[in-house]
């Protein structure tokens, strides 16, 4: 059943029940009031007749004739025979039961049958009873008319209420039906937009709430899709990286099995290559485990986090780099006491990867410029430039994902793999920072790392 039908039926039911209840109470209240007036007349005649000691029958007739209502006076003898004492009493109909007669001595009693009437009984010394009665025809007729009018009034009220409710809520119902269709389209995946015409404040509030939900759903879908794509890419890259050393190991193992161990020179070369590939696999698996830990937000937060003097960490790395690479021209500038809230071990690994990659992938005499400054009062900026070969020009315009795919730190001959960029970017992101690779003014590669400062850093600047 459609919402509009339910609303119409509900409105009609409420209107009908309300009007019928009120109408019935009014109709039966009017009927009871009329019966009450009958009782007051009968009570007055009964009391007056009971006070008479000589001829109660004659007194009852006299008292009954001087009344607003037509009061019948009937004598019921001990044999149960009814004798009309007034001209209209012959229409009394069936005699009341003995129980009703006894009850009618104190209050009015209604008798139904061929003739409906209300009566009181007055005992006579001879054992007979004087029955004082008023026909109920007028009261019953008025009640029937009131009920008939109530029926048509209730029908009209229900129809009117239904029409008024539908007119008042038609736009809202249309808007809700539109929202329902939009929700079905979203659930079916055929549409991710939400359509709703302007209407009442309540429906607008519902529309806004659903739109917020849809926006969150869109974001969740986008995040899930990106995460799925990243996971597929990561799994593909990891599978490729693991397959390469396994292929080398299997190849040399097969050659050793074919040639035997007599060729000592070949045996030494094969074992050296197998050992190198095993070491590379060990490093790759360690990096994969690190990435898995970094991907676990709770696990990352449970690591030791503290206030780290990033300036000191960087100076230590640069000093070690100068000692190990004396032929390089290294220009180094930094702002002291820049503090980062983070994990000192991971930040050291991030810096270590940067400088170890410079050693591996740039000529030993290439220039290097290292700068740590304030990008703004709340952010530290580390810039590392080199005059090495850099990357193909086309990759600088494709964004960071292209750098991850074409990882410049992957070098099969030197025993590295393609996860260095991913690790550095992940560590930076986990510390609330950003990591970019750009073309350096020196001709090679520029690395830009931005990290948020702690409050302590601001006091020391």
C-alpha cells in the first residue's frame, strides 16, 4: 500500500472514529436526558399517588391528566390482567414481569416489546398495581434520527478529512516518494545522486540528513575503491618483486643441478648470486611487514610516540652522509630545535632511506643540497636536491602515484626493490606530513617533506 493511501485511510479512520464517538455520546446523552424527563414525571405522579389513602386509582388518573407528557394509567390485577384507565392505555402492550413491577416501585423501568414504554408501579391495598407509563416512541424516534444524521455526518467528515489531509501533505508525500526512489536507485547502484523538490521543513531536514549520508557513502565508496586499487597495485608490485629473486634463485639452482659442482668458478658465482637474492628477499619481506604495520592505525599509535627533535636527527644523518661520501659537495642549512610529535625510529628510517638512496642512485661526485626550514609557523619543510640523473621529464607531470610505480629507488643490480618510495611516503603520512618528488634546480631530483611541528618547536624558534 502506497504512503498516500495509508495517510488517506489513516486520516479517514481518525476522523470517522472521532466524529462517531462524539456523535454517539451526544445522541445517547440526548436519549438518556429524555428518558430522565420521563422518569421525573413518573416519579412525581407515583409519589403523589402513594400519598393518597382513599382512592389511589382516581388520584393517579387525575395526576396523570395534568402533565406535559401523555401518561397512561393501567391497572394490573392479581390475575395479571391489564385494564386501561385512560383512553390511550389500551396501547400498553404486554404486561411487565413481576420482577420489573417490584423494581418499578422505586425507579423507572423500560419495557420492550410490541410497545416500548417507561413505567412506574404503585401498589394498591387490594394487591393490584397501578402502572404509570409513558410510550418511548418519541425518544426512540429521536435517537434513530440522530444516529442516521450521525452516519452521514461521519461519512462527510471522513471524506473531508481525507481530502484536506491529502491536499496539505501531497507535496510532502511526493517528496518522500522521490526520496524513496532515489534511495532505491542508490541501493541498486544505478544512481548515486539524490533528487528531492523543495517542500516542508521536516522533509527538507530529512533530505539534508539523507544527502549527508549519501555524501559519506560516496566518500566511503571512493576510499574503499582507492584502497582496493592501492591494495591490488601493491599486491601486484609485491608479487613481482618476490618473483624476481625467486626466479634468479631457481635458475641458478637448476644450473647447479645440471652442471654439477665441479666448476668451482661457476659454483662460487651461483652461490654469490643466490645469497644476494636471498638477502634482497629478506629486506623486501621486512619492508612489507613494516608497511603492514604502518597500515594498522592502532598498531602505529601503540608504537612509542614522543617529542622528537627533528633538527638533531637530520644533522646526525647529514654528518654521517658527509663522512661516508667525502667526494660530494654537500650544502646544508637548517633551523635548530624543530620538534615533531612522532616515532624517532621511523623518522630515522625515513631520513636513512633518503640519504642511502642518494648514495646508490647518484654519482659519487654529484652535488647535494639539504635544507630544513619553516614552511609556516606550524610546519617544517625538508628539501633535498641532487645533481644526479633524476627521472624522465614525463613523470614529473603525472603525480606521486607515477613515482611510486616508477620507483627511482628500485635497482635490481644493487639489491634494492620498488618499495622505498612507498615506505617513505607512508611514514610521512602517518606523521601527518606530505612527501613530494619534483625536478631539482640542480638538474636531478628534488624531495620535499613537510611535517607538522609540536608546540615545543614554536617556543624554541
